[in-house]
C-alpha cells in the first residue's frame, strides 16, 4: 500500500465543509468535501504540542514532545521560538526512516520554511525532499525593498510597528515576480507533489509527505479568490495583529476573513488537482491518503486575531483529520474517539505493516474508529509554551504548568467559552490538572515552570509563539 500524508498549516476545522461552517459563513471547499465523503472522518482530533515545529515533530516521530524536556532551544539561524521549537532529536527515528528501511520510496514536498532552517533535521529518512522557498520571512530575496506606499498598501497604518513592517517587507520581496495563480505557494506545493508522483511511478510502494504552509498568514491570495467572499475594495489586510480585535475596524476584520477564506479555497482547488493526478495515475485504489492540519487560527473568535496557547480555544486546537483508504473503503465512516498528532504516526505504521524498533507514544486509531468503538483515550493533553490544555468530552481545562491562571469551560454549556467555571468546580480542576501532570512524564522542567511564573495569567495576556527578544538578537 502507498501512503500519502497531507498537512495544511493553520487550516481551521470549521472551514472544511464536512465539519460544518465557520462563524462568518460556509467556505467553498468542493474538493475537500468530495475527499471527506470518501474518507473516515475523525471529529475529535487535536495536536499534541504547538505551534508549527513541535506539532510536526509529534507527527513525524509518533513521540510526545510535551512537557518539553531538553527543549529550551536557542539555535543559531533561528529565532527563540516556543518551547519545543527545535529539531527532531537524533535518538528519535522518524516515520520516513522506518518506511525507507522497510522498502518504501519516501519524499517530502514542503514550503514550511521553519523545517529547513539551520540546525533542523526534518528531512531525515526521505529519499527526496523539496523545499519551495519564499514563505513568510524566509530570506529568499534581498530586494528590491518596498517603498512606504507599498508597505501602507499591504499593512494598515494602525498595525505597523518594527516587527510587522519587517515581516511584510520580506514577504512581498519574496513574491515580486508572481504573475499568475500557479505561482502562489499552495499551487506550487501541490503541483510539485503531483510531479513527484508522475516521476516515481516505478516505485513498488511509496510514502509521500506534502506540507502546505497555506492557509497560514500572510493571506496573499489571487484577488479572484478574495472576491468570492468580499467584493468590497477596501484597505488590504493580510496579517494577524496577535491582539484583541475590539478596536479593529470592522472592514479590516471582514477583509482579513475574506483573504483567509480565499486562501482556504485556493488550497482546496489545488488539493483537487493533486487528487485528480492520483486518479489519472491509477493510484487511488492502492494508496491511503491522510489529510490534517497542525492547528487553526483565531479570526475574531472571542475578539482575538492570531493563535495562542493561553487562553486556548477550539478554533486553534480542534483540527481536521480525514483518512481515505484505498478504493475509498470505509467511506462515510465517522468516529468521535480522541486522536492526537502522534497517533497519526502509529496509524501510518499500521497501514504500512511496519513495526517501530523503538517505543512510540502514538496509538493507532484506525481499527477502533472503523468499528465504532470508544478508543483508548478519554481525554487529551495539548501543550503550548508554559500552558497546558486538557480536554475531555465534558470539560476544557487551560492553565499554566505551575497550576496558576486556571480556566475551566463546560463543553455542554450553550456557549462554553463565555464563562470560566473553575471556581465552582474545584474537584474537576484538580482531577484534570492531575491528568496534565501524569502526562508530563518525569515532571515539568524547571525552566518551563520559571517561564510560567514570568508570564501573565489573565485571559488575553499570553505571549506569542516566539518569546520576546530584539529583532536583531542572535540566539
């Protein structure tokens, strides 16, 4: 059996049609929808650790990253990111290595530039890996520099500061020669993946990982995709402010959502191209395709624009997970058992019939999900920085690893995240935090506890993914 893993960065679950509708309306995702109808649909899938790199480390290894032991990374060539923002440890074999050693031809097609920074090793085990340059602040180009008028076009005046201007400068420099839809990142990634399939038809079996950084910001999309959701010609807005949106002009928020929605539909169209290529090459009857995201993104949810680990919310933590078996076997099956990113690795190893040579933490969910069973988990623990989130069918606990700043939400309430019910449910809080401690094998590292103590514990005051530092700091 061939295996394809497709990961979209920052794809909200509620923007994939099978899961419902976003707060601002249903998005156009016809190809995602067809894929979902032919797949096993997992309704309770969550990350293991966040953001970008910790999430992928869990997917690629099947090992837990939480609670970030030996993960206070300060590597040359990268910013000091969230805890766990670093390479896959040398002593942890990767999926690609396991499958390569078992006779699979392996490949990675990606524009997630964080994976390819100095000191990273996410390419281990791949017979071919292709890095498509230019996303975000990848230093793909050094000029020509933007004028102030150009900066003002892309970035509203009220959102301009040293960091955001530098961000937009590099983003736009990287795409100066973009002239048509095929030049955009999602089309490039999915076309390159399709070309790889064409060029490797002689492989007896293969494992292909396709990583699209879209629909991650900046939401730079062909204008016809944005006009699907808003025809109003207003100030451009393609970046998160990572702040409260209460004072943000409504037109800017509408533009943001229209651009994000357009980015999702762009990904959908070219995912359809990729799947059609598989069909033309006769691969749909002997290939399993797994579709997921690392996390979502807040787009005005509870008046926030960005993503964060505290306070945490389903628009970021609840991720899509679809599994299309060869020949669309089990099409229409749906499961609400708890699944996390590191379980995807276990599922892929099961599909490949490969036994890992070292213990992994992931649990394959395929048999239980298909049979309609409950699964082996009744909760999940998700880490981001110095905060931890514990989710059961009834409760959502979010606090810092030192046990402070507790937020508890009742998922059976009509508006679960409108109220913190921690004070009236102390035993629930105690029980859920004990689960977080239990999953933190060997306890929380001292540096992480110190980090928690230094950070605010009021809702809305969490730090961003990158820890504060001067822009020109050298790790």
